[in-house]
């Protein structure tokens, strides 16, 4: 046996499957029966960060990369905040999301809708859909303008 505690072994099993933020992993581990006290949990998390197994920067990049093709930057930022990622890390990921946001919005719009809105109701429906995907109103307006120019 390598001398690892049961809580550390559970943490490594979780981290082998996907990246976690410190807060997410702490919540998962504290729900288990192996977590005896918060100080022990904090020590294990500190050790995993020092060893490079737990990295919020890596997790933020992974979330941004995997969600980029389906969601806008607002939704990705909201998800990162809900996972407990620091604002500084979010601001490092944000520029790369903003660069491709219009292209992503066009792809998402084309996949869902095949024509520009003909009525107010249809326009409102398309705007709501795009806003729920996390795109800004400015980006949505650009998408709808570009779509109406392509398909008169």
C-alpha cells in the first residue's frame, strides 16, 4: 500500500475521470463517509494542488473548451463562477471565448433555425433561445442581421 488516506484515494479517483475545481471536489468528498474533519479535507486538497493533480486553471480551460461550441461566454462564465473558480482565472479564459463568440453564435443559430425570423413572435423565440445559450444581445443582433442578409 502506498500510504494514501481513503479520502485522498477517492479524490484521485474523481480527478482521474475529469477536472474539478477545489470547491466541487471538496463538496464531493465531504459528502462521503471518509471525510472526518474539514482540516483533514483541506490538507488533502492542498496536497493534491501541490502535486499538480488539482488545478482550477486547467479545469477552467477544459470547461471553456468543451462548452465553447454550444454556449456563449456569459453562460460559460456563469458556470465557472458556480463551480467556485476565481474571477482572475475567469478573466484569463474570457478573451479566447470572446474571439470566437460570433462564429459560435452563428453555428448555434444555423443548427437550430434554418431561416431568419419572419414575425415578431418568431424573432422573440430566436432571441430567447440564443440568450438562454449565453450569448449577449449585441451578438444576437449581429447573428440575426447576418442571417437576414444571407437569406432575404
